């Protein structure tokens, strides 16, 4: 795919000059100071630019992206997104908080692009006939004080020296970032947050978003997501990483959509010709080893296409359209936020799918796979707390399954008990509820906690037809 001319009424040079002039004229001194403080406060993690530019490439329809260090102070990012870089995008890159994305996308282009300037003082952009740059200058004061002029991030200028496209590689858009602000950490440490040699989990999520190739210097990662199988392979090493994916689809209701509109500062809902909102998807990613057996981590991580700092109490990773904070590293509060809660409510369905899948696996895989289960009430982080309130949702999700993981009686032995949870689980919980208040326990979560940590003395008896009338619950 070769670059194409922008669909613009004005000459690109004139448009870039116009945007710069408008920003200089429209922001008074007080407004400039407010912008400076806002941008300075939003740059707490200097490596965020790697996530932001990759996210924007995916939103532009990219299938291939490349990160390459030109020297110790310069990195080049290229992608093959087919969505043309046009006047609207150029203005968004030179604005504060303006986004070109529809409500079906979660990323924020306006502030997101500004993240590059926490690491670099110059950014050159090329593609679709555009060639412009941003130069961030520094004022020097008394005692050697240095004050960064963050307002320069809103002042584009035409740049004939912006890097040209490589037509042979079919890249359409190039960002070249230079004049590194600080010598540490090295640029490779930034790039490895996207794809660490031994832990490329973010690439699995990117594969689900349609990305097929990620190049980082001389290492090429091939990504594939076919049916429920997700694979990432590195070249030239040839290492293979695998995941099993599970998905729950839903459409946001009015309360959920209102919370999303308020977070995006939008007024209008978005529906298709049939009057329906875009369908959303929550995905669980269960790591597999080289033989295809489950290899669940002690805790998973929450992803909003790219990783956040929020952990998941179960042994799988959770990808969803989370609302995130300004630097994209933490989830916005879940309690009393209908949009976030709608995502959390999909987890019981994902656990149901995983249990069904595990039943079909060999015994060795079952033993490993059941370790992904956990009692979320054992932790006090926000996501665990939200999941801990869903025991009835978990019960309903698995109520019609004829599979219950139980300890087989010997070390490391697991098996499946073919009883219908809908027949026994309500009576089991009812019996537990009759215990004194200080002796009650959440039977389901306690069972899962025991499975994961093998604390069998603390696990309630699993009900069968023979034992359902005789409940024991060691405490």
C-alpha cells in the first residue's frame, strides 16, 4: 500500500501554518499556563508513548507496525494503517484532548499523542502528503532552572526534513521521535514494555485486535488469532507463545452508555441503522505452555488493548474496553460506574466457558488449569472487590454445568464430578447459610481458593447425591 495525498481543501503547508497560528492566537496567557500545568502533570510515565502510538495505529487499521532505534536518542515508529492522515487528524495531534475516534473506539488521540513529549523533545510526522513536526523548547531561569514549554506541543510546523516513507514496505505513516529528554532508562526498556523477549503478553491482545506483525529493531513478531487460538512467534529465534481465548459479547444499556458518554465528554449516543449500539466484547486470555497445556499465572492483568497496572484475581488476563485514567495505566473507579461494572459482569460467563473447555482437556491439563480459579474476596484491590460481589452471578453462570473440579484424593490429582450444579448448589449454599454467622463462608469461592492454593482442610465438601443432605464445612 503506498501513501496517498490527503483529502484536504487547502495546501497541507498552509493548513499546518493555520493550525499553529490559531493556537497561538486563541490561547491567552492564563489559558496557556493552565495547558502547561495540565500537560506537565500528565507525564508521570515516560514510556507511555509506546502504547499510545501502537494503539493509534490499530485504530487507523494497521496490520503491521515497526519500532526501530535509529540511535541512542532517536526512535522511529511506522505502520501500514489505511486510514488517511487528514486535516482532522493533524488538528487533533496539535490540540488538547480532541479525538477523531468514534464511540466504538476507546483510545484518546489528543492527549495520548502528547505522551511522546515526556520522553522526547521533537516529534516528526509523515504520511499521506503531510510532513510536519513539533519542537519542544526550554526556558532557562535563575539558578540554572529549566522550564519546559509544554505549549509547544500545540504548535506544529511544516518540516521538509521529516522522514520519508518506505514504499516497498507498504508503510503509510511515520513518527520519528528524537532529542531524548533523559538518558535513562535506555530506549530498549521502553520498547520491551510492548514485547519483552520472555513475556510478550501485550502482543496476544494486539493479535485479537487484528495486528499481524510487530517489528522491534531486528526482531519480528508474527501474530495470529484464529478461532480461539492465539499465537505469537518471534523471528529469528522462532520462540512460540500460545494462549486460549474466551469471549463474552454484550451491548451496553442506557446506564452503561451514559457513564461512557460522560467519560468521553460526548453528548450523542451512537446506534446503527437498526437502532442498536455497537456490540462490546470482554476476552479472557489463558496462557498455554509449549505443549498446549494451561499455564495460568498467579494473577492476571487487565488490558484496555494495551496493559494497565490493574491485576485480575484469576489466573487469566482480561481484555475489555475499560475506561482508564489519563496515563492509561489504571482503571477508572469501578464502584458506581455502570460502564466498568458491565465489563466485570461478563467474567462469570468467561469462567463458565473456561470450565467447559477444561473438562475436555487431558487430566494433566485439568490439574494445571483449575489453578486459575481463585477466591477474589481474599484481595482488597478494586477489581477483586467488584468480582467478590458476584457470587450469585457465578452460581447462575455455572448452574447448568455437569462439571465440578474436585481433589482426587492423591497429591496433584484432580477430577471432574458429574453432578448438575443447578440440582445441588442451591441446597448446598442454603445449608451453609444456616450455620452461625461467624461460621458462614462463601462456599463457591472457598472451593476455588482451596483448588488454587491446595488448602483442602478449608474447602467445603463438594455435594453429591449421597452427601447433599449431609453438609460438612470445616472452618
